[in-house]
C-alpha cells in the first residue's frame, strides 16, 4: 500500500493558489479564541476558510458561539495576522500543513466530533497509520513500566502497526524508542508548536520519529506548550488510534484522560497490570476493574482488535490485510503470495515466487516473526 499523497507546504515550493488557501486556513487558526469546535462550526456554515475571513461581523455572529469580540477578531484577521510569514517559517523548517479537507488528513481523526482543522507535520503521514495503537503512561514511571512500554511498542511495530504517543518523558519516550527498535512507524503528538519542542531533551528522539513516521501538532510552530494544551492533544493521540494502551499511570494522570477520550471516541482501551502495591499501576488497575482489556503480550492487543486491524479502507472499497502486510517489501510480498491457507511446501513457495531457496528461507523467517505465516515443519508453511 502506498503512502497517501502529501499536500503540505514543502521547502522551496513556489507560491501558488494552494498557498493562498493554506494562508487563509493558517490565518483563521491563529485568531485568538478560536478552538477546534468554533472552527468546525464556522467551516460548516461558510464551507471555506476564505469565506469565513470574508464574512461580515453580522454574518459571523449567526454562527453559534461567535460573539462580538470573536467576530471582530475574525473580520480583522487578514490585516492583523501575517500568515505569509508563518508559511515561510514552515517551509524553512520543513513543516507540512495538512488541513481537514486534504486527502492526507488522517481518516481516523476526521471521524471525531472535534477534529483539529489543521495539522503541522514534520515527517510524513501514511496510509499505514490507519492501523495504529497508542501507548501512554506516566512521566514518573518505574523500570518495570519502561520495559513493558518498550517491549509492547517493539512487538506492535514488528506486527505492522504504527505506535502513537506524546513524546513526553517516561512511558511515551519508551514507546517511541520501542517502535523504532521494532523497525516500524511511530507518530509523536505534541502539546505545543513543533518549534517549541517539549521536553527539549527529546530533540534527537523527535528527529528519529520524523524519519520513521511524523511529529505532529495542531498548534502553530511557535506556540509555547501550555498545561491546558496537553489534554487537548490527548484526544488526538487516542483519535489517531484503534486502541490506547495505558502502561503506568497515577489516578490523576493525563494518560487516564487519553483513555477517557478513547472511550468517548468508541475506541478500545487496554491496560498493563503491575504489582498490586505499586502506586504507578493504580491507574491501569482501575481501568482493568472498569472493563479495559488486560494486556500482557502483543497478541492480547491483536486478538482484541480482531477485524479492526484486518479491514483496510482503500479508494474503491475494502481490502483485507493482516497489519504486517502493510510494510512488506517486494520480495516478502512475492513469497507471501506463494504461501496458501493450507500447508504449502517450501519448495513450492520457491518455485512459484521464482526466488532462490536460501532467500525464500530467510524471507519466511521474517514473515514468521511478523506473524504472517506459520512454519508447520521443516518443509512446509501456512498463511496465518
């Protein structure tokens, strides 16, 4: 499956009508007091960002929640907000802008009641991210929690799922590192602008994430992180994901806010148990008590998600895939295509794929580690 087309602003790209439209989106998003719900209501009413900015104050105030102060700010935005400079800042720093109307906007987010109207992206979004699982937890985690987050993230990555987290200290960072170690994709969702990275010591990790996925924010690049922004970004973490795994969390942790968002978004919630007397595991234990799926291994997650990780939307309908199939290279696809749902001789796989036997054997080992095929004996395999 190929990556969805990017429609963001690239470094060195000439000014176009597309730039003008993005400038309007950006200008509108920078109006003080406009949140995702206000913006969605305005777009539902006026259809485009340009139409919102061109509307009179009287017309704007017909939209629920838009009062005199906010309507004045919107009406004056073309003069008061230098969106061109902000676009140039994005180009210079290799930040793409993805709007709600772009083909590359994540479908899972578009389903939310309050999707971010605009995303700032360093790296790239992919159609493979339709199969994503979030891993979140406490910044003040234990060695046990770190190990579990890293282990689960690596296993999910090897199974072909994208790992989503928040780049915070503790569990989040271990989730990203585990996904990278597993050779998979990972998305980091920030509670501030991409040029105001928090925590700052994760700059190198953020760069690695951007190379193997994306660092994403709904906030303009120079927006300073604020405590109130993190619960808002948590809905994006859960919204991008089929399910959310909480590894360690106190009873008042932001990770539990992410779990609550997942419940509200009709997504799955998972929790990793810990020692019964561990304060760090009180949050996951409460989630398990209230019905979250207990997770000990990656298989617990894949089993619970079931059909959700097999039905992959395409342009013309549905194609059925195991999640790991989304990341196979040409050789792996050729070998997999030669393996049947009944016992298939390895010699037959070599003959049908047209590949040398040593390469077939090595490729089958990779496919087996990704749980795509199962070795029945030294001479036969079957598709899982």
